[in-house]
């Protein structure tokens, strides 16, 4: 889309002030130069949504999987207006060393978020980084510090903040007081998403630089479960289902209710059912985030049915005046007693973006939210302001989930001091704020 068509298409439903902010993102005389680190599943989803909403020039791609990288380069050439094939790199440091990028997208596995993001802002780029932002708390602190030091815009891929029907639920249900006082929010995921298999370890495929893929994480024998997309089953590379799925809903609740850090964090669970699998993340877990006058309680099970088949992954707000259930697919408000119930479904944009329909592995219901998230990011880049999912907000949501896992491992409640960025009177928990890095990689510091 050209600038004029983009502005025309985006005008409906946006306030004038917001539209002016978006318009500034496309006033530059040249297209913004873009690079992507991590050219797999969600890296491409993010990049293609960016191409749809702005006249960018994708000049660089990086991935340690040469086959994946080659496919991505061909797809980008077919999708972007210039039809140019981007340069390809196996090492993000060489790509960033060119120092010719305005925007860097990071779609790597979680253990590879911190170092590329910090390096990207050091070279002068603004960054869109996938969630969770880090695998330990100190990484996240260092990422926030780097963004602020270099005055760079960093948007986190918690795109619930840009999901049209969830924005409506926040504005018309929560902010208009239809729930009254909210005393409890339940967030949950009942997807059977934990890999239950136990394949043998093998030699890494020749097209994958497994040494570089592992990077600062502990070196495990290669297993077909890990790559591509299966690495979330192992705590060495991420933070389990809390780091993958809880962060989305917890972040959305914080955004809708304007909440900061939790005061106390506790968790129970473990591998309670699927004990024969190679995966080492919990298949069952409950976590409580105490925000003073309100608890946010997470639960996941990777076995058994969902209590509500319409809401297998979502959030439920319990208020004195009513209940709000919300997810990526819909929301339902039910008043207590007399009053009007409200139901809304997800917004699709198949007609506006017909290429979505044939894109492999796309989440059609999420595409409008990602486009909105990219528009907000670009507007913040133009105005030099914080985006809706600023890196600090991503850090709070990420670190809270990491602390819940730490509470599970230690078997005790953690009290978090947000001013000091540490747990209160808990030396062992504070030692775990930083994971050991495998050499020669060096852990970032604040």
C-alpha cells in the first residue's frame, strides 16, 4: 500500500489525534530500512504485517537455519513493493555491523532476545522484539536501560494491547465502570501444547548452525523436538507456558486495569501428568500475582478439557457489577442481575488484505492486532514517544512470569521490591534473577 491508501484505510475508527500520530510515521522522504533477526514462523508473520501497513524496505534477514533463511528471502522479495531480495546473514552481529537499519525486528527463540535487541539499539535502530523479552530478570533490566540510554523506541510483541475487540472491552466495559470494583481476575490456558513425545537425540542437520542457535543457553544434545518451533518445551530456552502464554494474558490485564508490578508472587504445580515426555516444563501450574486489592491468578493444564470450550485461553474479570470474559477470539460481558449482556467477536480483515488468506501458518484472527501493533510502533518511531507495549511494560510482564517460575522452583512466595528491582529478604531468589551464560557469550548488565 502507498502512503495515501494507508492513511485512507486507517482513518475509519481512529481518533483524529491518533490518526495524526500515525500519519507522521509515513512522512519520511525514504522508506524505513528494515532488518529481521529470526526468520522463522513469527518473525515472518511480524515482518509481513509491517510490509502491509508501511512503505518499508526490507534489506536484511538473519537466521542460523540456512534453509529457513533462503525461503524467507524469497518470500520477502515476493511481498515487498520493490521486489528486491534482502541480504542474508547467519550472524546477527554482522548484519547489525552494517549500521544501515532504521528498524530491527527480533523473532528468535526467547534465549536470543536480549543480546540482539541491545546490540540493535546500540547501532541506532528502533526495535520490535517478540515476547517474552528475556529469559531472566536482569536481561530485561538491561534491555530497558539500553533502550533509554540510546533513546530508542522498543515495541514488545504483546499485541493484545492492539487487538480491536479487546480495546473495545477495555474502553466500553472496564473504563466505563460496568464491572464495578474488580476483586479477582483469572487468566488461563488449557491448550494441549506441551510436546508429549520422547524422540532420540540426533546429530544437528547440516543446514542448522546449532552452536550459534544455542548461543548463551546451556548446550543440550540436538533433538528434533527443538527446531523448528519446539524449543518452548525446554526451560533452557524459555520460561515454559507461563513465558509463552501467561505473559499475553497477564500483560493484557495489566494494560486494561492500568497496573504496575505485583507485590507478591506465588506458584504451585509441576510435571504432574505427562511424566514420560522429554519436555521439562510444567504440564500443570497455578500462579498468583498479588496486586494489593486484587489478585490475578493464572492456571494452565496441558491435559484434560477446558472448563469453557469458548474460552480455552483467556481472562475472566470478576466485578461487583458483572463478569467479563475475553480472549483473542471474542469477549462476553454478563451483568449481575438486570442489564444488557454484550458479545463481540474478533475482527478479521480478509477483504482488505487478501494475501493473508493464502499465507502459510498465519493466525488470521491475530493479523489485525499485529498490524495495529505495527502502526502504533511506527507512530512512536515518528514521534519519538513510547509505544503502547513499551519495553518497560514488556519487562514488567515478562519478569513477573519469570518470578512465578522461581517461586515454583523454590516452593515459597516471593515479595518483589520494584524500587530496588529485587526480592525482599531472599538471597537465593535474587541469585536466580540472572541465569548463567554459556561462554563466550557475556550476560548483559544494567
